[in-house]
């Protein structure tokens, strides 16, 4: 057993019918696919391709002391130094100031386009013209305007502010007035013949807008998690432009980092120079004092007995002077720390205490990181606030260390002062001149030592800056990613077009089915009527309805033969009480569903079997039989040639007087036309004469076909339904609504009509059920479409 068919039956869903509903509309799918592929081709033809460039760099770490938070970071309380460093560097590279500098250096705010028939193409690397703006950069950088240039000759060009405005002629090199002030335009091409008659569009945009645009487009991510390798990516409509932007961004980032280091080195040098000036002045005064003393007193050297005291005194004095100098440096450094309102770099390399020097170095690094963050972030940014907290802690630690060092140096100065006093007391016994000269020499040596120390520190600071390497190492310069444009990708666009071409008609058909409340074929009707038989479905011929002829082998004739067979079966199975059971009513919901057409053809198809058939037009409100058998009597109400049912019911004429024998082709049948339209059709049909008529003709004919009025709009048919042996209810495919079918079913359930059956009329070939699909046209030799090419 087929499991799919079983599940479909149980759930009430016929999968084959659902598939058939889509496959019968294959032409719409084919048309949709053709249009979608055509649109995809046009889109690919005229869309601007986007190319991707990628560069790889490495962040070079600087050796330095660990921060005070390093212990907590090691314990997992904070992010690792590596992650923070990478994040800070990414934010620094993507700073707004960096991209503004990139745009200015590459002139990205001035774009030149060549005009095409449909699209404009940007000329990036070698534009045909150069533009020199005479206004200030602050005005040009904010300008937003465009203009057009037509190349006329080697000396002249055409200028227009808009595409439609008048073209003004200028000489190359002359001033041209624009929205951003005067500019000078000069040609930058050699082969002028290639540009003659061509038109170019020049667009000048604000630098900040272009910078923000590229800042949003450039992505910077670590190559792997935890790695200091960074991948820079940019997608643009010009391959070379994308590469140039990435390379320039890397260059500017390194340059700014070196500039920050230079600022620290300059600050340190300036601080040392100021101290050197003070010490040099003191040293010079001592030198002059020694010279003057020796000249006046004639003293040239220390002698004999004072040598030991002199040596000890000199050593202590040197230490004392050195301690005082260090104390002065500490005081100056502490003043800078205490008087610093915000966060700025401090001098480095001037402190002999390595812990203070290490803390100052770390403080300067964080100050630079904070400045870079503030370029593209506010002061309330979480990263900036975290740095503020860390800087404040380090600053407080430096101040505390300087205070401790100052106290220690103060104690040392006091101790050394006592020692010097002791040695001096011994030297006072020496000649005054010798003591004075010794004093001067001692001061000279002390000041000279400090002076040489500061000179050495200044040179070391400058050497450290000169030997500094860039913070970013370029691993791979920017290169094209892939072998073609990353967008649009032809394969993906065509695949998307195919999917869309299938989805659109599928969705349309699906929604149409959801909203559809009409009957379309026999299968649809059988689902609604349950056990009530659906005798046949009449195919749509796509032309004006016509009557079948004898020996007719058309699809229409075959459908009526099937209907005839099914009716015969019902009539024979329901014979009783010796009655013929041969009166067949045809009705419908409303006018226009084809009941008269089916009644006429059904009468003819019965008559073709040499049976005696009577066709009665009982729809006396809107008679249609004249349309098929006597068109001359169709219009108006002055029917004199064919009297009919109305005249019989309203006068004393006999039945044989209203029966008209008719020959259609080779088929003979009798017809009772409806006659004139009466003012009271319902009352006429209720008369006993109607029953008498049907009783008599039932005995005289093999089949009596009665074309009645629609059952939903009037009660005529219901009034005479008790005389019918079979009631055929005609529905029309694509016209009759599902809910209308409930009307005759309710009448049957209420016992107001009997022997109800249904017929589906005007069914399109694509919607035919199994009977029409396999039965109609059997035995007919149809010429296939490819046979038209055969003789």
C-alpha cells in the first residue's frame, strides 16, 4: 500500500491534486522564470561591481612594567592585557581623525565620473583633470556641489553647473567660479583625442561625510581570537581605491603613533633643558668664584695636612649636593604631578628610582591610549572611564612615591649636612684660603656631576625616540580579495532570480487557492456534496455554445453521452409502481450557469438513440430555448409563431397545439417553448394543468427534459419539483460559489426535492477530472502540434 496516498486520504489532502494545480500553470512559471532571468541579466549588466581588499597587520608590544591591575587580571577579574590592547588599537585605527586624514591625502571627496548611456563610471586613479581650489581648506572641506566638464580642445573646456544648464567655455588654467569659490582646472592627460567631445561629471562632497562613510565600511578584526594580528577589509567599486585606502590608513596610524612618542620625548627634553640651564648657571658661578679666589689669594692646590679631611669632606659634600639636586628634581616632578589638572604626559628618564620611572612610563602609555580613544568616543565612554580610573590610581601612586622619596632625600640631606659640618670644623683649623678653595672645588665637582648626568639623560631620550619602531607592522599590504567582484555574484543573482521566479507564481497560485470559493471541476463538487451523485462535467469549448449533432465525436458530445449513460443508470435503478420515471428537471442557482444549454444538448443526445424526447421550456420568466432552436423568436415578447407553456396554462388549448416538432441536423425531437412572459409565473406553475401536462407527456415520450428556472433567485422550480423524477442541478466551473451548493442540499434534506444530482458545466481542459481526462476524445485522431511541419 502507498503510505503517501493513505496519509493523504486520511488527512483529506490530495497531494496529486495539489501538484496538478501548480503543474497545469507551467506557462506562468516559465514566463516568470524568463522575466526574472531577463531582469537578472539587466541588473548584472548595469549594476556597479563591488571589489573587496584586505590587509594584514601586527600590533607590536612595547616592553614596560606591569600595571597595578595586573594581579587582578591574572586572577580573571579583568580582561587580559592583550585583549584590551587589541581593542584599543582597533579603536585607535578607526578613529575619525585618521579617516579624515585619509580622505584628504587621497582626495576622495572629489569624484570624477564619465557619462555613459545609462550609468556613470568613476575615474579614480588617473582622472582626466586636476582641480586646484583657491579657497581655504576649511571651506572646501565642507563643500557639497557638482558640475559638468566638456572637453572641447587642447586649450578650452566647457563648464556647466547642471546637466541641462548652459555650457560656458573656459581656457585651461583660468579661474572658474563654483559654490566652493574659485578653482583652476587643468588637463592631466596626454592623448587628448580620446577625450574630445566627452562629458565628465565632477562631484565635491564634504570630507567628514566621506570619512564617516569609509569609516563605517572598513572592518578591522583579529585574525584569530586572542591574536595580535588584525585583518583590515574594505569593499568598494574600485579595486585600486580600496587598496589605497587601507594602505594609507595603516601609514597614518603608524605616523600618529610616532608623533605621540615624539611629544613625550620633546616634553622630557624640555624638562631636562630647563634643569640644565639652572645647574649650568650655578656651575659657571662656582668656576668664576674659584678663578677669582685663586687670582686674589694666589692659591692653586690643597696641601699636606688637609688632604685627608679634604678628601672626606669632599666626598660627603658631593653626596650632600647630589641629594639636594635629587631633592630639587623630586620637588619639580611632584609639582608637575600635583598641579596637573587632567591627564597629560610626564617627563621620563629623570628619576633615579626605577619604580617611579616605570610607573611614569606606564602612565604616559595610558595617557596616549586615552587621547586616541577620545578621538572617536565621548568622555563618558566605558573604556575612557576605565582608563580615567586606572590613570588616577597610577597618578596617585606616583605622587605617593615622590612624597616618600622626598622624605627619604630630606633625611639623607640632614645626615650629610651633619657629616659635612664635622669635616668643615676640622678644616677650619687650616688656612682660610685653603678651606675656601676646597669649598669652591667641592661645589664645582658636585654641580658638574649632576650636569653631566642630565646631559646623558637628554641624549638617551632623543636616541630612544630616534630608534623607536612603528607600533603596527605590515604583514600583507592591501591586496584584492578573490578573482573578481564580491558583489554582484552572477551565480547567486541568477540563482536568486530562479528562486524568485518560482516563488512568485507559486505564492500567487497559493493565495488564489486560499481565497478561491468557486467550484472548478467534478472533484471539487464531489467534496462538497458528499453522497449526492455528480453525473458529469461538461468541458469548456472556449467559443459560443452549440448543439451536438448525430454521430458527433467531439469532446462536448462525448461528455453528454457520459451524462446520458449516468442518467439512464439512475432512472433504471429507481423505477417503481410501474411509472416510467422519465421526467428530468434541469435547474441551477442563478441565470447564466448553462442549464438551458445542457437541457437542449441532453434532449438531442437522448434523441440520437432513436428515443422519443420532449424538451419543455419551463423557465417562463427568462426563456432561453429560442436561442438554440428558434433565434428569430428570441428577442421581445411578441412570439406569435411558437406558442408555448404560458399559453397552455392560461387558455384551453390542447397539449398537441403547443408541441413543436423540430429537426436539428438528422435528429428529431419535440419542443414545448415557454411562450410569452406572464405577469404571474409562479401562480401559473402552481395550477393543476402543469401536473396534467407532465403526466400526459411522461406516458407519450421516452424522456421528458424540463428546463426550469434558477432555484436560488425564484421559487418557480420548487413549486413544480414534486413532479420531477430526476432533478439535475447545473453548476458552472469558476462561477458557482461553494456556499451556493448548500441551498439544494438543504432542500433535499428538508424533503422539498428528491433524486438530486449535480452537473459541472464549462470546465476548462486543465481542470477536467478523471472522467474528462481519460474519456473525452477517445478514438479521435488529434493532430499534434509538431505534425504541422510534416506533409
